[in-house]
């Protein structure tokens, strides 16, 4: 089986390793079992990918997007959801009491309630993404993060 637009031939990979272009067979840029595991692909996601593609004697190809779909589907039920503000802008709410903090309860994973929940502080100072600072983008979405979760 071949993945479209990806080097999968062992002779090509061997040459890349010997020429020093990649660090080894487990280099994350390659698509070997070792490199996929190093990138965080679970055995279940790799097995799901093989099951979806099927096994045949004829030459077959698959899209790399299908492999990515399998890891997303597998991790969707296992991983906790977190927030991150990568390019922060400080937002101060004028009419919120100084020094007061509320804690909002947020689920760790909406698909799996057994993973529990966490408390996120909400107060006078919040952080938002820089790209969301225009008035139009603030009207569309209000994803904010308090300083304690930054």
C-alpha cells in the first residue's frame, strides 16, 4: 500500500537515512511505524487505518488525510480537551468587581463525561487571541482565557 505524496519505499527511506537528510528510521517526517509512534500515533489508530484501507493483493493507494482522520478519531475518545492562547491580548472588564474570581466548571472531554471536569477562573482580567480583537471577530466568537489558565 502507498500513501499519496509521501515517501514510503524502503530504498528511498534508506537513502535518506544514509545521506543524513533524516535522523533515522524513526524521524517524525517519515511514515514508518517507528516514526508514527514517535509522533504520538496510537497502535489502535494505525490498526484502524489498516482496517479502513483493507488488504488486497493489488497495488493500492490511500490518502494521508485518512491516516490523520484515524488518529483524530482514536484520540477524540481518550484525550482531555485544553485551551491555549498563543498570541495573547489582555482584556479588562471594567464593570466586573476588582479582586473577585468566579470558577466555571468545564468538562475535560464532552464525548466522555467519565473524564471529569476542571474549574477555570473568570475574573476582571482575561486573555484573548490577538486575531479576535477586532470588533467583528468579537461579535462572532468570545473564546477567552483567564490569566491562571494561560
